[in-house]
C-alpha cells in the first residue's frame, strides 16, 4: 500500500492540533503542546475538564468535528487520548466530515492492537496518515513532559511527528501501525505484574516480622530495583491510592494483553493470573491507583495490613 504523505514541510513549526480527550493524561499533555507553541482546539465529553487548557490558550470545540474544522480553523493533526478503543472509534466516526487528505490521526489512547490496525486501514483509505502512539509514565510524566511514547507508524510519518511529540516526552518508533499498542501492552504487562509482586513482597516482609519500609530501602539498588518499587512501593507504604494510573485502566490493559496473546497463539500463564486479580480489584476499587493491588492482596489475607496509615482514595 502506498504510504500516505503529510501536507507539510520538514521544518519544525507550530502546528494546528485538535486534541480529543482532556482527562487525567490529556490535560497535562495538552499543556505541554501549548507551552511548545502549538495551536490547540480541544474537546472532551465533560467540557469542564477542558477549562485549564482554555485558560492557557486552547479553544473549546462544541463537538469532535468542530475541533478539526471550524470556520477558518483547519487542524493538521488530530490527537486522541480517550478511554478505550470502542470510544476512539466512536469519536473518530463523528469527525469524518472534517477529514482532509494529508491530515494525520495520532491515537495516544491505550487500545488493542487489532483496533489500531482497523483505524490505520480506515485512515489510509481516506488519504489520512495514522500513528498509534500510546504512552507510559502516568500523570507525573505527562506533567513533566517525560512520557515514554511508543509509536507505531510508517517511518516518514514518524519523522514528521517526532519533533512535536518530543514536547510530551520521548517518542520511539517501534514498528509499523499497530506496533505502538503492542509495545504499550508489553509495558503494562510488566507494570501490572511488578505492582502485584511489590505488594506481595512488602506484605510478606511485614507478616514475617521485618520492617517493610526498611526492606524496601534495602532492596533499592539491587536487582529488584525498579520504578515500581521506588514509586508504587512508597505509595503502598503511605497507603496513597489517589490515582495516577487507575485500576480500571490496568484491568482493561490486562484484558487487551490477553487478546493480543490469543491473536498470536501464545499462552501467558502469569498474565492470566494478574488479569484475574486486577479484574477482581476493579469490581470495588475501579478508580483507585493501580498500586491498590495491595488492598486486594490484604483482602485475600484477612487480618494482615501494611502499616497503620489511613487509606487515601479519590472521592
């Protein structure tokens, strides 16, 4: 298939971007784009979640289609940062009247690889470029502009997108369209599994009579060191479950990992167990931070609790 070419030169310049989805991650990502000098029209199902971006110069669109085309405004790029693949497809359907040949769709949501491939094929058929570019790093990474951005795209499209994506983090081309979502699923598999193991290690330390905070400190710098042990281990000790990455998102990602494994004909036994644990936690702590895996572990071990601090949970 002939690769769609973008209607732009190679110089780094301010872009006209439609950002669809301004929630926990979309808002700080949008702020980074504004700070880099790009023009932003924004839309969100809950308009109030766009207010900070509007205060910093973004224009609020009444619907997704108007975010792409409204009077003299014509977006060059559309970035989606939405909850799931079906929602991405639903919102993109509303934007079709504003599609123009040479526009680029960059889906930064976390979806299934199969969904990214379907979107890519549809965009290509309409003369649009496409990239799936999910991210890792949570709200803190979005605010700091240090997100890991895993991009599935044709090389020419990535070369065009890379300078702008750098305003939000570290973009890396991992393969053709669909590869970005696969890389994100690999990331989330490691994240989900490590969160569960850190929770089990800290609870084991306490149950056996050791100081779990001291055990965590002792492990730092050894082979068990990780960002999960550093950040989520501290969250667990403080019992701070106000979300950066939510349980419902991790649970969705685990289901998507299982779907990708099934498509590839793989058996991933540890994935199945972790997916089950997060699904059980989602049933009663869906909006907590995914480090709340500790809470579910404690429910499986009645009478055991890490520390004596009160749980911090979002209202």
